[in-house]
């Protein structure tokens, strides 16, 4: 196995380990998302962006430090790391066609057991197919325009490689493939995270709906109990008020009856007093009349007796005088 295939295998193992780590971490976060969907959405977006930056940095570091020394035996002037990884679709296709300039890398690739495509055989290139599908959203270029722009772009690429010390086309293409793989992988992770967020939000909405229904049912039961309690209290209060009202009416009737009896008694007493007074006056008048008549008759009797006594006394005195004489 060549050095290039060993490095490629180590890079795949590195990417697979990073992928498994990210999937396990996102799965653990998705399990906790049912409790707080909003925090999970914010943390998942932050995590996806952080993983994208970290994986791009790891890919660039791997490409610069491990792949570039395999093909750059002579020292080259330092170049910008950004310029090594910025390649258009046309330049990548040119790299596939104009691969004869790197025979040493071709030998390594032909001897290796990885899936790096061989020059001139783009039909069996699985990475090329994935890359073409991944770049389907970029602006399309026709075959005629590609054929016309091939010499100019190849010359400009050759000049740029000579001036800036860019890595060989295979290395740039492999780095670009790693970058696209990382982008697609992170897009898949982000889509899975968004789906997990949506599912968690739906589950939370369902739970909230059930909780709201349960709370509405409990509130309805409490309101029914409250209305029943109020209605029973109103019934008891109405019954008590009716009872008190009946007692007040009966008491008022008894008071009226007593007042009527008292007034009748007072009237009877006054009538009796009036009749007694009248009878007393009549009796006093009658007694006075009887007394006056009896006194008059007694006075006449006394006068008559005194007159008869005086006459008898006078007669006796006369007789006695006669005797004396």
C-alpha cells in the first residue's frame, strides 16, 4: 500500500470518527430536546456551525500538512492557504482531463486500493459523481464553453501554480472533495437536527395540547363544582330566607291577632266601665230619691209625734194645773 493510500485511509478514518462523534452528540441532544425545543434549536444550530468550521479546519490542515509533502519534493514559495482550496467546477473538470502532468501521483493512485479516480476514466468515478451531484446547484457550464475555456484556464492554472506554489491538481481535487464531503455531511447533520427540532416541536405541541385539554377539563370540572356549590348555597339560602319570611309572616299574624284581641278587650273593658258607671249613677240617683222621700216621711212622722206629744203634754199640764188649783 502506498503512502498516498495510507494517508487517504487515515483521513477517512478521521472523518468517520468525527462523523460518529457528531451523530452520537446530536442524538443525545435530540433525546433531551423534548423538554425544551427552543433551547435545542438554538444549540443545534450553534453546534452545526461549530462542527462545520472545525471539520473544514481539520480538512485544510490535513491537506496542507499530509498531502502537499507527498507531491512537493522541491521547496516552493509559500502561498495563501485559501487559494489552494478555491476551485471552480470547470477547473476541477480540467484537473480530471489534464492529469498527465502528475505521473508520480498517478502511479501512487494506480497502486493504491482506495477509490481515487484514475485519469481519463470519469465514468467509474464515484467521488466524481457525488461531486457533480453536490455541485448541481452551481452555475452550469456547457461542453462547448468547457472545451473553449480549457486551454486558457489550463495556462492560467499552470502560471498560477508556478507563481504561487499551489499543490498538484490531484491534491487540490482531493481537498475539494473532502471539503464537499464535509459540507454535505454537515448539511445532512443540519437537516437531521432540523427534523429532530421539528419532531420535538410537534411532540411538545402535542404534549402541550394534551396538557391544555387536561387543564381545560380540570378547569371545567372545577367550574362545574363551583357552580354546583353556588347553586346549592343559593338553594339553601333561598330555603332559609323563605323559612325566615314564613316565620316573620306568622309572627306578624300573631302580633296582629294579639293586637286585635287587646283592642277588643280594651273595648270590652271600656264598655263595661261605662255600663258600670251608668248603673252606679242610676243607683245613686235612685238611692238619693229613696233617701229623700224617706227622710221627708220620717220628718213628717216626727213632727206629727212631737205635735201630738206637745198636745198631750199641754193637756196634762192643764189638767195638772186644774188639779193644783
